[in-house]
C-alpha cells in the first residue's frame, strides 16, 4: 500500500485536504490521486463509504480531527474493515503504530515552530516509524529542508499556509514528495 501511495504522489503531487464534505465531490472530479479527510464524524464516513470504495483514489483519515471514532487500535481496525480507508494521519505515535499493524498507510503530522520542535519531531518519527511525515506549516519546508535532510526522515509531505502555485513549486523543488492543501484552486 505504501508503494501505491508514493507512486500516486509521483503522478499527482498535490493532495486534496478536505475540511468540508462539500469539497469531497469536487476533489473526486479532479485528477487528485490522494485525499486527506480532515474533518467530520462517523456519520460522514457512512455517507462517503461508497466513494471511498468505488474511486481510484487513496483516502487517508486524520484520526485526531474526526469525531466518533476511538483513537485506539480497535477504532483503527473498525475504520479499515468497515470503511475501506487506505491510511491514517495523526500527530500521535501510538496511533501511527496501530495503523502500521493494520497495514494502513501511516502519516505522522509534525508541527514545526522552532528548532526544538524539529528535534522532538525527529525523535517521534524514530519511535513510531511512519511511512511518511507531514510538515506543518508546509511553507517553511524550503527553509528547513537542509536541516531535515540530516535527520533521514521518511518521504515528506508539506501542508499548511500554501496559497499559490509558486508555493507548491518551491516546496516540491525543495524535496517534498507532495503538498497537501485545502485550496481547491490548487487541486
């Protein structure tokens, strides 16, 4: 599944970060290959289950932001078996580890606010071993990429505060495998 994720990002390096369910239909009509579901609740998942199973997209669910699902191993197993999601996004290492046990794509979000958060994030990644890391805010990636290269992180996705096509191009040129954005005009 991880290889399919990385291959999908090579083909389409912009990820649709869906914060409102109304944006999901729009994302499905675009040539976006990977969709992050960043909001909603278990009832939204019931409504979009057919889209998840029918489309040739990869769906990663941000477990920290979706209500009504336990943030534990049973909740993740339930999501995989009942909704067919492809992966989990979380800031929590234990959730990343649970997702990996279920053979789901595991993407760990790291908020970088200073040099210490880079070091703390690196320690988290070393312990949880995610398949990919999302750096937020993504707009800073070109500035901190030399420091990140020394840390030997898994493939990096950049998200947050990305507003223009130039931002996307600069971030991808700095070494990110993809950019996640909720801006429909960048999809």
